[in-house]
C-alpha cells in the first residue's frame, strides 16, 4: 500500500513541537503572572470610568497646550528618519552579501542592525537623555538610532535581491566598486528604498509621540503632565490630536507609496 | 566519447597581420576539484576577425569566455592580452585591463530602470570617477560618442527610453553599444543571440560584424547555433569535453566534425 | 528629445519636479533643525558627556541578576499572553471585517475598531491602562493585546480579502453552515500567512514588553527605569544587553518557526 503524506515525519514533528511549546508557554505564563483576579474583573468598569471622565474633550486646550508640542513631535520624527536613513544606507551596503563580498563585514553590519532595533526607541531615549539632557535632541537621536535597525535590514534585503547580471556587466567593463554600488545596485533598489523610508517615517510619527514620557521632547510630555494631574479632558484633547496626525500621516504615506510603485 | 584527434589540416591559417591580440595558454578550470571543465586550452586570436566557439552545453564554452576576462577565475594557465598576463594581475590592474575588453551577454545585462543613454554611459564607468558618474557629469566627448553609437545601432529615437521598455533585440543593441563605449580592443560575446528570434539574431550578428570591421578589433563569440557561426565567423573553434577538437575556417567544418563535437546524428538532419 | 545640432547635446533631461522637491526637503530640514535647537555645539558638548556616560555603563553589572531575571520573565509572560489574547480576538474580528465575506454594516465597524487599536503607541495605551487598572502586568497585557488586535487584525483582514472566493462558493453550495465554510474554504488559504503574521506580532510584542514597564505596566522596563533613576548605570548596561540578547533570540526563533511551517 502506497501512502502519501503532505509533510515528512521530521516536518510534522517540528510543527508539533511548535504547537506544544506555544501551549506550554501560554499555560506557564497564566500560572505565574502576578495578576490579581479581582483586578481583572474590575478592569472593564475602570476603563469605562476613565473614558467617561475624558468627556467632554477640552478642545480649547489645543492652541496653547498642544500645537507646539505636536509640531515638535513631527519634526523629531522627520529629522530622526532622515538621520536614520543617512546612517543606514552605508551599513545596508556593507551587510548585503552580493555587494560586499567579505563575510566578516557582513556579520559586523548585521550585528549593528540587530542591536539597534533590539533596543526600543524609548530605551534609546532614556540613554540619550542621560547623555544630552532632556529635550528634542535626545528624542531625535533615539528615533534615528532605533530606525537604523529596520531601515538597514530592509534595504539590505532589497540589495540582496538585485539582478546580478547587470552588475556582472559593469564589472566586466572595469568599473570600480563604488561605481558598481551607485550605478548598478542603487537604481535597482530605489523604489524599494523610498517605500522603506515612507514606511519608517509613518511608524516614527507614532513613536515620537511617546518620547516625552522620558523627557525626550514632543507631545508626550504634555500628555504625561495632563495624566499626572488627572486632567482627563485635556488628556483626551491630546489623544485626539495624536490620532488625527497619525491618521493623516498614514493616508499620506499610502498615497505616496502608490505613486512611487 | 572520444574527441576527434585529427582536426583537418585547414587549421587556423588565417592569422591576420601582426601579433596575436589575445593568447590563451594552458587554460584550465575546475569548478569541482578533479572534474575539469577546461583542460589546458591553447588558442591564439588574431587582431581582426570573428571567432565563433561552438559545442554542446556544459562543455566549457561559457567558462572559456568568462575566464578570459576573469569573471570566472581560471584554475591555471595564462591569458595574455596587450602583452600582459591577465591571470597574474591584481584587482586594480585587472580593472584597468577590463576597460579595454567589451562584453555582450545572453540576457543583455542592462540596468533595467535606467534609460538607454544612461546604460550606454555606464560603459565609461571604468574611466570616470564614481562621484562624477553618480552626478551624471560625463565628459561631453563621451556623450557625443554615445549619441553617435546610438545612431549606428539604429536606436537614436530611444535615447531617453527606459531599458525595460525595449524589445530583446533592441536591448542587445544597447548592450553592444555599451560595450563599444569602452573603445575596446577585444569584444567577448557569451551567447548573444540565444534569447532572440532568428531574424533578430542575424541582425545582431551582422551588427557585431560591421562594428568589428569598422573599428578593427577581434570578436570571440560563444554560440550554439552552428548556422549563424558558419555565416558570420571567420574562424570556428569547436569544443567538446573541455578540449578544442576543431579549429579552422567555417568552410572546413564537415558533418563528421559536427558529429564528434555534438554527438549523435539525428540533429543534423 | 535631445537637440541634434553641433556638439552640445544633452544626455539627460533636467528633472525640475525632482529638483524642486529636493530643495523643499533641504529647506525643511534646516527649518526643523532650528526649531528643535539642534545645533552642532550642543551635539559636541553632548559627545563629551557621552564619553563619560559610556565609561559609567561599562563594565555591565550582573550582580542583581535575580531582579533582572524576574523582570525578564514578567516581560516574557506579558508578551506571550498578549499575543495569545491578541490572536484569539483578532481572528474572529478579522473575519467580521472582511469585506468579501461580510455586509458593510458589519465590516466597517470592525475595521474602525482595528484602526483605533492601531493608532496609539502601545506605551500610550499602557499608560491609560495603568491609570485605569493600576500598576503591574495586567496593564501591560491589556495594552499589548490592544496593539496586537490592531496590527494582526489589519494583516489578517487583508489576507482574507485576498482569498479566492471560488472555494468559498463551492463549500457554500453544499449547504454547509457558516463555520464550516470558514474552516474548509477560508482557513486553509490563509493559514500559512497567519502563521507569518503571528510570529511577526509575537516578535513585536516581545520588543514592546521590554518597555511598557517604563510607565509602570510591568516587565523589565520598570527595573530599567528604576536603575536609571538611581544612576545605577552598570546595572542599566546589564539590562540593555540582556534585552538585546532576548530579542535576538526571539528573531532567530521566529525564523525557525516560520521555516518549520514551510514559509
């Protein structure tokens, strides 16, 4: 009797292990997490209460309390993205195996990228506040350093997918390495590059809103103050403002991405 | 399968005037140790004329072409071009030497997203600094030469068209023009017509023949269409099993030779 | 077309829109930098502090490793539970939001819920939950669940909207109830993509769980923040290094899992 199975034994065992591990992890976490059951039961009530206190939204608060800070967050997001891209491009070229044929350089570049994105923007912000003092400089650098990780990784992957034939032709004509990178690889990854930049900027607009919680500038500080002083309506105003900005940014990037593709 | 030991006496007796443009001595290549793809090839190429290298797939024709400009590193042997051994050069010297060798590819190998003009100017990358190339500040002389070449290959109307908007034949003409931008002393072609229809293939071969006659450089073409080889080449080199088994003028190649190169009779009918 | 007279033919047409855009860009950068007071002077003084700061970071101090481990475990728990809850809620929600399977009055509110969940940064959501349900891991779990629903929901809905409806019709034509249609026609087409999304989101939750503690929602972030405020920079370094190691391990694991599902 000939049988047919979709997956080999090894594959099935691997999948089974994954399922098992997932269930085990969830069960273990449920047992050990220190959450008091009464709080869980209470939670919906508490959340509803908080939302009730946020109404009516303090619209008048926007001009003096929110606008400046919101603009500051936008500038932090934009400049941070620009800085990140400037730093990420060379690292991405070094990380791509087909561009840089030295394995140790590839590993070093990839290590830099992984470390950069493993540290959250907020944690970077803490570090930079400790070095540069509170304010927008720390925030911009935090956004920049965290973003290098993702931008560099995605750009490196785009480079590795480039058509090697064109590069071979340029090599055969005696072009130096830098010309290969600029005239051979770069034109091929340009659309992917802009897509990555827009995508990252969109995410950074969200990230920049929270930097203020650790003193790194932007609208987060206003929100932190309002919440600590229990000024719920003002907090609500800030949240609405953030919502609008994020929505506009997402729409803008979606439209722009359609045009570059 | 034993290669023909006795090639016809009408062997490469068409040496052009002057010293050979390219000498290949004892060229060997083993991708996997112990399984050589090229077994000690010895060839000399005159400074004029088209040489077609024919043979079945996997016999090392492409490897031979690519070993000449070291896109594939030879395991041993010498490639002497302009009085210097290319195999012994370091990377910088090799780059300088490659500027004088043009190459045309089966898949055209253009930078698809760039315009025809920009692809042509890429042929000068060996001569222009990276910064200038990126800023598109090529010497006007190169730009003029590019426009002239476009007219020669019949693509003057497409200077600003993107490469991926062209047909296969048009792209190959851009590829040839790009190689010509280098003002090469030798042109290599790795199956330049394999992706083209029969009519276009003839046009491309004719173009290379015209250019080689006009500018006076030798052409080495790796081709598997024997008819095209017969029609356009001044000399045919037949390879099998990593060795040269025929080397002579197209008129001298007989069905016997072709059988021993390619094996079997059926395809000859 | 290039002019063909004499020796001044242009190889490239000047691209005025692109040039204008670049000019606008540089003007903006200069403007924004001045608004944020990002002067080179500040940066250079900062570098000096930076050097001193770096020396205070190293060598990392792992003496309080029990505290470190406790915080990391709590972060892991938050990530695991938030991912599990997130999947449980997103899957049905995504189904409801699929415009090719549901009428508009069902799909639009569902999509709106997902957009709302996505808008706010997990940290903001975490703070709100802390204010609502108190400090601790519960706030963190709830916050990351909300974030997961937002992202997973969007990705899953897109996947469902891209399936071939022929299979759905075929199963419907047999008179099968809705859940069977889902199980036999929808689920098989989207399953492997879902696995990819869930691994991506679990990875994201792991990253986020390390920082929600900064605002009191549990996990290693709280330990980190406390160490910062005590100027205990050696311990800070140890924590950051551990976080990097954890997230790197998470990335590798995610890749392995995707491979075992043939992705």
